[in-house]
C-alpha cells in the first residue's frame, strides 16, 4: 500500500485520548462512548479539544475517513460519530454546538403542496377509486394495494417535478388530464434521463414512471389516439429483466467453491449446536438463534422473505401432535403468496428440530405479550419484512463472511439444484413456486450455460487421459508442454 502511494494510518490503535476527551467520554453511556471514541481519538491526535469542535471539525473528519482510511463505509462511520455527538454531548446551556448533517440528500422532487390544489384533490379521488376498483365497469378496474398506489403517487410526483425542473410552469398542471398530454410525457422522459442513455440502468425508473402515467390516463379516460401514443412511449422504455441482476450473479459466485457452499449450508446448524445446552438465554442469544432459524428455513424452503416474515405458528405451521419430534409442515394459501401459488411443504427433521429448539427455548425470551408470530423482536412485536431481511444479511455476514440477501437463497436453491441436475427446470419451477416455467428458464439458463461449458471441459480432460500410454508417449507438444499437461 505504501508503494502504491496509499496512506497507511494506524493511529487508531495507538492514539491516547487527551484529558478533556477522557473526562467527557467518562460521563457517557457505553453505547455513546463507543460510537464517539474514534472521533475523540482523531481529535486528540490533532489537538482539538471538545470545546473547539464545530461543523468544520466534523467536515475535516469526514474528509479524513474518506481519503486517508480504508474503512468499508466511511460516510456511515461519520454518521455514527455525528449522531452520538448530537445525542450525548449537545445539551441545553452547554457550549457544544449541534452539528448539521453535511451529507448530500438524494433527489426527492417537489412536495405535493407545491402543486395546484385542484390537481392534488383530483389525485386524491384517483387514489380512493383505485383502492376499491370497479369490476363492473366497461373496462374492468382491478383494486390496487395501498403500497402500489403509494408507488404510483411517488412516481407521478417525481414525473411532474422533473417537468418543473425542465422549465414547465407549475400552473400547467391544472388537472390530471393536462398532466398526461403526450408532449409533456415525452418531455418528462427526456428530463428523467437527464442526458443518460436509454439502457438497462435507466429503463426500470422510466418503466415505473410510465406505468403510473398510464394508470392515471386510464382513470381520466383519455381518447383512443392519445392512449395509443402513450402506450407506444411505454413500449419504448419498457423494462423486461432477463435473468438475475449483476449484483446477484456476483453474490452467487461466492458459492462456486464447494467448501464455501458447505460452510454456508452448515452455518445455522453450527449456531444451533453452540446454543443447544442453554436453558435461560439472553436476548442476544435468543436473537442469534432466531437468525439461525430464518437461515435454515430459507435454505430448505426457499420462499420469498415476505412469507418467511409473516409465518404464524397457529396459521401457517403444522407441528407433530403432542409436541413430539418430527417434521414440520408449512402451508400458505394462494392469497398470501405473491403469484397466487399455494405453498405446502414439509421440512426435513434437522430443520424442524432447529425451529423447535428456537420456539421452545429461545422465542419465549423475546415474548413480552401473547403472539403466535414466529419471528418477533425484543419487545415481542412481529418483525416486518425489511427487518427480517436486513438482520438475516447481517447475521450471515457475521457468521460466515458471505454477503447475501434473503432473496438470494431462492437463486442459491435453483443454481445448486441445476448444477447437480442439469435441465431439470420443472423441478426448480415447483421448488420456487413459479407459475410459468418460462420464468424459471429465463432466470437460470445462464447457470446451465456455465455448467455446460464446465462439463465439456471435464469431458475433454477425460478424453485426453483415456488415450493411453502410447498416445501419451507420442502426444504433440504445445509451447513445450505435453498435451497430457493441458
């Protein structure tokens, strides 16, 4: 690193806090002390006393973390110290200043309050109508989920905000009908692109924007010609994902090595083995066992993380009668699954035993009130999908070092099975609950191509070895190597 010109900084381990910083940190809780300790050490090295700290000090600290260290996430480390300072140091009557967040906020567009009241009122009516739908209308209107409508509302607001940025007077948006004029939509697409090419990176956002615009256009009943032109624009920016994202492909590559795959599969059961003799667990141990249970469940039953998060002991799980040891069965009705395909599966004995251990010994430590949800937090409240997903990822990173997300286990299941059983797409379709086998093939054909090349290479190697001693003796040489060496 020194030869490459990268500054190697080891003062984090060698610094000594100044007396003023030692005194200040001694009054803090353990959490606040730990979160501000690194910043205090940096200040001590630069002879900056607590009373001299200001926004410029924190700006210099961020520059140091970004340019002179190899921390994995310097901005987040800066935020940790920044939040701890404002929480633990700043107090009424003290001379310590509040430090503003100097991180650049992401683009969020204009607030709805910036637009004409008539437009906002009309959009509210659209929301109410789409929540209930109208199945008896000439053109059937299916009700939308609240989360879907929220997405449409955000995308439509961003579309209007981009138009305002491009110079369209905000008074132009007097009604929803005026907002979906073809020329305005074209201008909105160009404004959204902002000079970027129309490619796989820009298409997803434009596709979502056009979906919201088409929904509004159908609501206001635009003419046939205008509707056709809007659909034509939508087709131009349509995003049709083929296969997995590059990020997921790279993450799956972690498991190409068989030993790495074995470590990943064994991880939850090693945690269970480590904790199996504990009868009175701490909250930390209970949560660790819970993460192991999530890992084992998703590994052997690759459902979507939303279904894993909503698991209910009384509704979705069937255990052997009399609390006997045995296989657990998991069942979801079609209305509870994204693609309306019933999930009905029996877990193996090892996974069932791990879940049973979690429910009997560790889950009661987290319960503060009666609930039948399987995965709960320290307050006894059922965990949301995003919480389960994030905590699972952190657990796997801690226990194994692998970087994964909960949804990746569906891809892991498909790739692992297809590697051992090339061409068995129907089994993978059933394993993942896809409605259409075309979806399965579209996502995982790439794995087949890779495996096919590897199998062909192994075949060539076997053929070369099977030529016999005579063939080996007279084998041609390539750049000084025998053909057998190849």
